[in-house]
């Protein structure tokens, strides 16, 4: 096949070549732009899962079990609860109760001077009230799960509410100890300590230890 030497043919070939070069350059720029795009930030709160820690007692397996969400540590957020001051979020974090764990007892126990029957309980933190100068409190509240073996905790929901049928068994003022080795999510330990069972909450560099006496 013979190539035409007419001016029109040469012009068409040159124009086509320029178009192809331009398209290739545009494609390269688009690919570079896609490579430089930052992925959308992940909300760690939605990735939380239900964890558990337990301790046996005599012949009873999981005599004490604590279920909890591995909440991501946020010092500023926890500061709102500790101080009762939260102007940034309209007082939301300092103005609501926080059920942090589900305690399930398979044997009778004593906690805070109160006799506890086997069953389900919620550990609930009420933030400090800066207006009334009332300290942060921890309550233990009895509730009945909606289904056998169920829990009020929900994976991915850090704003879960206190069970609607919860009844306060005991409540006291608390203060998390500072200076613990920092961790990036809530960790809970349950184990024997002498004749007692200890429940240790470790959140960021804060720790809180509660004791149960089993019968």
C-alpha cells in the first residue's frame, strides 16, 4: 500500500498524532491525581467490637464475666467526663450517662456493701457536674437482657444507652488514677486478688479497679 504525499494527508496524520499525545498526557495526570488522593479517614468508634474478660471461681467457669467495647482512647473526650466541662460539643459528653461495661455474675457476690444475686448488671459512669461541683460517679445497675445471654452493648456504637429497665444497686464517687502505661483503647482485666475478684479498667493512661467478694 502506497502512502499519499498530498498535504491534506500529512496534516491529518500530524493532527492525529497530537491528539494521541494529548490523550496520553491527560491520562497520566489523572492517574497521578488518583494516586495522590488521601483515603477518607476511618472513624475508629465504628470499628469497636464487644470484648470480654472473666474469672472462674471454684468449680464455676466464668463466675464473673465483664463484657465491654474496646473504645478508642480520646484524652480530650474523656476530659469532658472528668471535668464536666464540654463547651465544644454543647455539653453532650458531660451531660449523659456512660454504661461502660456489662457485668454478668454466675454466683452470688458482695459489691460496695451490697449483696448481689447472680444475673446481669451494668457499670455506669455519670460525668462530673461542674455547675453543682459534683464528682464523677460509678453506679452498678441491675437489668434484664432482652434475650437470654444477650447484652445492651452494640458493636460499633459507642453511644449506647443505659438499659431502660436498669435499677441502681449502688453508686459511689470515683476518680480514675492517672499515670498508667498508655493504651490506645479500653482494656479490662478480671482476675483473683486474694479472696476477692478484681475488675480493672485501663483507658488511655487512666485506671480504675473495682473489687467483688464472691460467696
